[in-house]
């Protein structure tokens, strides 16, 4: 299993969902993120980080509200969004950074 650092330092864009189990908007985003992960299967990795269990990582990236999505490539944050968003909006954003699977 790769470490968080290895994942975000990848050439492949990595979408990180900072969430908490008790957060209703986070639960709303779960199926959107799953669908986006399927659409961008090989070109974007999607991982979830529970802010309650990973407070240091969350604090390091300045997570103040959840859900917050960060897109990393080569260790750099290349896109950030707080709050929910539709699959259509997330897909449109990800297309700027990675191709969809055929």
C-alpha cells in the first residue's frame, strides 16, 4: 500500500477528499467521487482522508471545512474546492487535468 506522500507525489493527478463520517455533505459527495473515480479510472486517483483520524494531515493542508477536495500532482496542489459539487462540475474540472477513460 502506498503512503499518502507517495500518492500525492505521483505524476498521475490524485484527488483527495477530506471528509468526516458525521458530515452530511461529505456523505452526499461519496457517490459523486465514486462515479468520478470510475470515469477517470486510470488518469486520476481518488482517495479519502478522514479529518477526525488524520488531524495532522488535515491541519497541514489548511482544511477548515469539509468536504474539501484537493487535487495533487507531483506533490503540488493544482486545484482546491470546499463544499459539495455536482458530478458534472467535478468532471468538467478534472478534464482540465486528466483525460477521461474511453
